[in-house]
C-alpha cells in the first residue's frame, strides 16, 4: 500500500491521546484515519504514469458482496465513485454503493425510493457534471431471478436521476414516451453505451438490445429541460450493444469503437454539426475480434480532458485480462500504450471507466474474474 510518511506517528498519537483527556482534540482513531487519508491523497498526487494501480480492495477496507453487470460513474464534486444496479445474486438489483478513493471505504446507500432492479447496465449510466446527478437508463429487468413484474413496470421509465448529496432518486419520465404505433422508445436496454457531453450539457446514450433486437439509435438527454432527443445521424454504425463510447471535447465529436458480439474494427466518429457518422479504418487499432466463442472485446472508453486523448480498455477474456489503448482524434491515430501493470482479469460485462480531471486520473471499476467481487483501479496517462 501507500508509503508511511509519518515514521513516528505512534508516539504522536500517544501524546495526543494523553492531551485529549484535558482538551477537545480528536480521538487517536480519528487522527489515525486523517493521517492515512492525507498519506493516500499525497500518493494519488504522485500516481505513476502509464500504470494501473489497484485501489480496492485493501487489507483494511473490504469490498461489498455484489457481482457484475452494474453501472459505475465518478462524481467529481463529492469525489465519490457511484455504483448502481447489476446483480444481487441471481435477481437484478437496484442497490447503490459509493466508494471513497482516499479512504478506500465502500458504503451502501438506502434512498427512499429506487428504480426497478436492472442488470447489463455496465457502461450505460452517466454522471451529469452540470447538474451533479447520475443519469440512469433502463437495463435488463425480469427474465431471471425473483422480481415482481408489476412493481418493475410501474417504476419503469426512460430516465431516473440520482442525487448523491441528498441521496434521492427521481423518476423523470421525460417525453416522448414512445414512437409512432405505440412502440416504446428504444433507449437503454441491455448494454447500451453512455457518455457525457459537457459542451452542450447533454447525456448521450447509444445502441443496446431489447426484445425487438439490437439498435444503433443515438439519444441525448437534457436534465435541465427533462427532454429526451433521438439525434439524427446519417450513415450510422451497425446495430450493437456493449460498445465503447466517449465524447472528445477538443473536437466536439463522439467516438465509438467495438462491441460485445459484433466484429467491427472500424472507429466510428459522430459529427454534431453535420449530424452524421463517419467510419475510419485505422491501423493499428485495439482488438475487436472474438475473444471467446461468443464475446468480442467489450471496450470501455473515457476522455482525458487534460491531455486530449480518448483512453480505451479492451477485454481479452477472463484469463488473458486487458489491453490499454489511446486515441488521438486529431491525428486519427490509435496507440497501444503498454502500461507497466494492466488491471487484473475481469468478468465479461463488468467494467465501468470514468475520468477525474482534477486529479488527472482514470477510474475503473471491474469485477474480478477470480473472486467475482468489485475492484477499483486508477490510471494516469501523462502529466497534464
């Protein structure tokens, strides 16, 4: 773990404990926690470059007992990682946890109400930094495990939001509620892909799969106006789920790569001004082939606003682990960065990736292929 910057702290704590009997100083246990937090914060500031570092579990801070297929986002204001949904054993779950990167502690939250339980939401939900809420899209509900169908359908909605400060979920129910012919709006579903556009303060959702099949629809949700838009897009990518997506603020473009089941090694770029997609055939590029009998590499992507690159983590299977790549959109160039340490092997649908601009760190939540329990990793691409 992180180096001990206070070699004589036991003597200091003993002295402070003696003094606390006649003063209002904090207890030694509280001071110990504060010293550990200060040490960890300093270590994060000195994070090594191009190396994934395991932040959780820690020996003194165990992890919750939830498995894979949940969503994860980073809140830069509370500095908490927020996990929601996935599985609680067999049924789909609505559980919400937060993780503190400094203390290494997980805490379960109990909001007064929650969305219906959903799985296959890894990479799908997004933190809206302008309005400071997690935006939750539908995932996979019912179908296996115990769920009350009436309870799910009464709560089902295109969008719920979660405020981590007030610990409250709100069912937004944004119009329109469906398409012509009483068809449900195909937003979300199993393994849709989400990202945040800070330039326009919009939450983006792409693709996914429902009972009606896979889609390549592109949606934008405006939290302030509570409006859901289906964005026009000429020459869209083939329908897919489990793709990696990121918004490149420097170029005002969306970047899409890979899939869970579809073999497609092209890099797809969406131009907001032209309202069209463009497919780039770049060499080299991250792996996009089948890595098991069924699955492709299920990429996860996030934008580094300090260095102007898109980071992409691809899954090679539960034995071979991962590869880390970086895209320079201006140069139309992918580069395999070969970090000193890759994250441990993980389950198939278990990764969520986000970026903390203040600390210049990527945060990754995965589900260990060995234990089926969450791990938190951090990565710094370069000095800002």
